[in-house]
C-alpha cells in the first residue's frame, strides 16, 4: 500500500510539474516580445510630395505594410505643401546640330541673341501656392496574403493664409531663412509677394493649364494590389516582403491618361528588448506614365517612366500600459520628370532676381529627394503625423506636412 501510495504521489507531483511547465510556456508565449507583426495595424501614410506637375499622375506611394489586412480598413490622408517656382521659359532647338551648339555653352549663358534665334520648341512653368491634397482610401482583404486598395486623388490650390497654413506658409519659411539659415530671401519670394496662388504650365505644343486660388482638382483614382510573404533565411532570420501592382486613371483635362506600375518591399526586424524593435525597410517602385491617353493630354514631362525607391528605418515601442507608437524616417528618391539629356540642349530664360531663379524648372532634370519624419500612434486604429523637407531646394514642395488616419470597419 505504501509503494502504491508513493507511486500515486509521484504521479501527482509529475502531473503538477508538467502542468506548471505548460502554464509557464503558454504564459511566455502570450507575453512574447513585441514584434514587427504588430505594426500591421499602422497604415503607411501617403508621403509623396505635392509636386505641381506630379499631382496629375498616379505616382506610387511607398508601402511598408508587412501583412495583408484582415478586415476592411478606411484611410484618409491630408497633406499641405509649399511649392515655389518663379516663371521660367525653356527653348529647345528643333534640329540636332542646333542642340549640339547649345550644349557647347554654359547653361546660364545660353540666353543670348545667337541661340535664341535658332528654330525651337518652347515651354514655360510657374508655381506659387500652398497645395493641399486629400486622399481617401478603402482597403479590402482578398486572402490571408493579399489585399487591394482603392484611392481617390484630389488637391486644392490655396494662398496659404493663416490659419490654413502655418509652418509651410511663405511668411514662416522666409522668416526662417532670414533669421536662422538660408539668408535674406534666397528664392525671391519677397520680390514677387507672399500668399499668391497661381500655377501655370505651357507645353512645347502650345497647350496650357492654369490653376488659381481655391481651384479644387479631382486628379484621378488609383488601384493598388499587394501580395505579402515572409521567409526565414540562414543568419538573416525572418524577412518580410510585399509585391504590388498599380493602376491609376487620371481624370483631368490636363492629363487624361492611364498609368500602370509595379513595386516591391523587403523589411527586417531588429529586436531592442521586450517592448521595442527597429524595422528597416527598402522599397522600389516603377511607374509607366501615360501608357494610354484617352484625350488631348499636355506633355507635362518628357520621361515616360518614373523610378523611385524608399528607405525607411522605423523604431516601434509599446509602453507598459499597452500604448504603441512609432518614429520613422523615410528617404524617398525619384528619377527626374524630364530627361537629363535635354538639359544640355535647352535655353532657360527668366528674371534673375536671385541665384535660385531657375531651380523650380532646372530641377525637373534632376532626381527628387525628400526626407520625411513620421510619428505614429496605433493599436486598433492608427494616427500618423509627418514633416517633410526637400534638402535639394527644388521647392516642389519646399516644406510639407501631413496627417493620416486609419480605422477598421
């Protein structure tokens, strides 16, 4: 009896020990480290610049989501950017031998009677406004690994008067230049006057568009399909990825056309403790502009393809009370709107009030680079704020702020 009792006691002790170990294992799983999959609840803000010409096309926003949406989501993005490009005319000779002659002269010395007398095509560009973009989106889950996003693209041209524009207004920017960095009126805004609202563009065929104060533009709608995956690699660990296919229909009379594109993103998580981690993502995008024109579109830019890539390190943290937030820096590079070769064949004509008189136009031949700093709060829903600066000073946009809100239906 004693041996039987001891065996039962040992059995109970073993059962209790195994049960305790199982409880500890389940509890440890339930309290596993805060991981990258948690940020599936953070919607990627629309951080593309409010470029006066780029707004007419369906540019591809970088997408750093790790998993497909599990439920229907609604997202609304609003941005405010200051665009400034003093009026500049461009003359490009029609004949190859004349273009070669232009290329032999320094670009800022080409405005002379000899070169101006050549037979040429001409265009002109001017922008001075605060542009507000409004982009509502609906995200629908398709499977455990894919979802689709439908977006409307709209923007409003404003003068930037207080309180509708604060740190992106002409007054604030020039006060910063005068008192902190940049010098006195480096771009000539004070020469032309603050709080204007006018954007105009004339292409080489003589077609033109002009936008004035309070003009509201429905520029089109976009469809984005994403497929998500992850894999575990030796030494590297788990790698997240998504692949996207994009289609944009542009609805303005300025650019009635169809754009298509593809994108990809890869990301890696680095744990920083029980409640925080760093996620580093790299994405690339390729857009074919104006694949189909279904109207008389202006030739806004000469590059048919826009290539871009984005690098985004994101620090994500959860507080002891379960609140979650993220701080991210997004570097976005986009290939030039116009072919670089054409810069060497073009005569630039404008009022030379400052040394920056040409930048709004000559930067159309250079890559665009933006630095965006994003602060996000999220759990079931997410709210993001961002501040964007263009350190290449092409002023399209010079300074931009934005807000993005996402909620699950």
